[in-house]
C-alpha cells in the first residue's frame, strides 16, 4: 500500500489578466481568503487586469453586458445582448453588482487591496503589460509592491505547497 | 462532535475545536483555547471576542472588514492579534461557530 502524504497549501500566486468586475474580484477574494487562512498570497496583475491596480480605473471596473451568457434580467429572463449594448446599461448593471457585493461586506477594490496587504499579501504588476499600456509605478496603487517580469514571478513560486492560479 | 475538558469544564466541541454551545463559553475557556495555539489573550483580544459574540448574537454575518470598522482594531491589528486566522481563531476563542463568510 502506498502512503498518502497530505501537503497543505502554503503559498498561492494568483494571476489576474482581465478587467471585468468578476475576474478581478475572483482574484481578490481568493487572495484575501488565503491570507485569512494563514496562506501566503501574491497577486500578479497583467494585461487588462492592470486596470484593477491603476489608480484612475481601479474603482470604476465594469462587468460586460455584451456577450455574457450569465447575464439575466431581474427575475431570471435572458438579458438580450443588444440591450446590453445600449449606452449606460453596462454602467447601471456594474453599479448594481457593486451594491450587491457591498451588502455582503465585499469592499471596493482599493479597500480590498488594503485588507489583503494588511494580512501580508503582496501585489505585483506585470512589466510587459505595464510597458504596453505605458504605465509607471506612479500610475499604480500604492499597494503595488513592484513591477516585475514573468521570471521574477516564477522566482517567487518556489517551495513545497505552492500553487499558481490563473483566473 | 467530541467532548473536551477546558478550564475545568467538560464542553462539546466540533472536530475543528469550536464550541457547540455558545453558552458554554467563559473567559477562562477562551484563554485555554488560545494557549493551545500559543496565543496569550490580552484585554484587546477580549474586546474583539466580546464584539464578535455580540454581533453573532444579533445574527450578523461576521467578516474581517466589519471587525476592522468596529473601532477596536484595524485589519492589520486583527492579523497581529490572531496570527494566521484573524476571523477563524477569534471566532473559535469567542465560542461562536466557524465563520461562514468568504471575506
């Protein structure tokens, strides 16, 4: 018989590459959940995910009302894609989502970064994406530890019980 | 469910060590639970525990954000008081059920 050895999770690196509310919050909630469990967490934002740590955009994230099959009208009827394309609809739906999250004590992005870093979590930006979008450290939230390369990211990923999660 | 002797009293606890009956709680039980995890409870710790017990009794869903806004301590302080489990450990020592929220 082989002996089963449990290796508890010790460290997670979470990569966020999209700017939708749901993609960003999935990463934030997982990172915050990790530090609350005593698991070391590092968040790495790349491509459009950089919006979530860019001062100018971080608290203005949207969800997509076009081409999103999970979107439904209140009551459960399908949400027509063409309706989602009307100006203002996406902003309204996004505001509603944020309100619902606030009721569950899920904070705005900047406050969420406060919570994660208060627990020892670390926030990083991807160098290539930052270069591409012409962003410097000054454009990014003060919670951002550094702008790093993918090599730096892998260098942080060592150790037993480490997982990399791409949301 | 299991029985455990804490501070000279036999109480029912869950597999993870949370009190089954909130009413069994006492400051001494809290201190002994914390000691098992290597934490010495101070007045600040008890303030947090009292707050959690009060909120839980009122039916609130507990989150670290709420505790951070309670005025007792901020979130960083909460992590320092209960290392590795700001909400899980504090809930355990407060004698209330394991937190069921994701934040």
